């Protein structure tokens, strides 16, 4: 089987997955937080499935599951190592109809013109960027030799995509420092992604590393400026914030708020003030790859 699911993605909705390396892990990273077993990094997929076989299976699954909203290109490793990626994307675009096409990549191959060309044909591109410094990158992502963080960041800054999402996965004691996030924030201001997703370990990792708590994630997220930030949270605060209209506008000018933020952090009075700002066209409600944000106009 090359497909799996559908699964209810927390950030993208009901998704049908495509695994481009179903027989074994094929990745040019050996991330400490990976939910797959540790493995030596490689730069190829040894037993790649044929494009037409994948397409046939996807067509069958879409007929069985019309509720699917997103077709996700992923891998038991790194999907951009798949040699026929652009051909696969072209074929998927012919059959997807109203579905969105999403790729989940570690970002390591973003300087490859072949990969860039394929990504321009994909509706949503999600790339990982866990660190801003070389020492952090080597420690957390454990890349194949000759993969340099500076090159990845430089190429990410040149990417112009309608829906580019950057994901940061936070590991306790490695990339959970404010200084690291301050440097990440500067880089993200140049990349200008549509959204930043920040999370931590929630499945058993390949190595003996630990997650950070939700309070720490929230603190780090506040460092990211001017870009919608999506956090994976499992709890809500006991006390909700009372914001005036001016305070909401000031908040949104620095950091767009998600529907989750509004529902769980705004008091009833704050919600009413936000609704008034929406009606007066001072704030807009925008869907960014399945996550809704409130943004100051």
C-alpha cells in the first residue's frame, strides 16, 4: 500500500497520505525526535514506487473516501528524495479535483531546482526549520554529511509560494532557548511564510529526548513577529483575557490570532469587541491552509 488514512490532521483537515518510501525509512536526516526508528541518513529511496501505481491507488481511495480534503505527499523519511516527484505531482493534479495537494518536507533539498519546480505545482508546501544555528541543526536534525543549514536558509528566502508553511519542532534542552528563537524570528521575517507551526514531541522519539510543556511553547511563539503562528495545544487556560478594541488591534498588529486563540484565550467581552472590529472592516478572517486566523487590515 502506498496510501494511508484518511487521518484527521489537526492543521489541515481530513487527509489521505501517500508514502513514497513504504518499504524502509529513506531520509537524509536522522532527527532525534523522529517517530520512526533511528537510521543512517541516505540521499535516495532504494525501492521507489511507480507513479502510475500510486495514482491508481489514490484514485481508488478517493472514491472510497469522498470526505478527503487534502492529499498529503509524505514518506517513511523525506519525500523530496523521490526521483519522479514532479511527474507524480502532475498526475495528482489531474485527478485531485477540489482536493488540496500538500507536501511535508524537512526542507533539506530546497536548493534543488528539480524540487523547487515540483513544489510550485503543489497547493501547500510545509518545510521544517528547527534551528537558526549550525550547532543546533547538527544536534537536533543530524543531517547527511554536506547538508548545510546556511544553504537551506538562503534558498528558503528565495522561495515564492502562495502557501508556504514553516514548522519548528521544539526539543527540551536543544532548541528551546529564547536566543535560538530570536534568531529564527529574524530568518522568518526574510522567508515570509504564510504560517509558522510550532510543536513539540507527542509520539515516542527515536532518541532519548524530551518535549517541552505548553507554557514554554507559548512563550517561544510570542517571539515570532508579524506571522500567523499555529500551536498544538491540548489544554486551555483557566483565566481568559479582557481586551478592548484598541488592545485587540495592537495585538493583531504584532501577532495574528488563530480561532483557537480567540476561543480559548479571549473573554466574552473580547470576542464581542473582535466581532465589532470585523464588522467595521478593521480586522479580517483568513484561512491559511486549513487554519483560520484574525489579521489586522
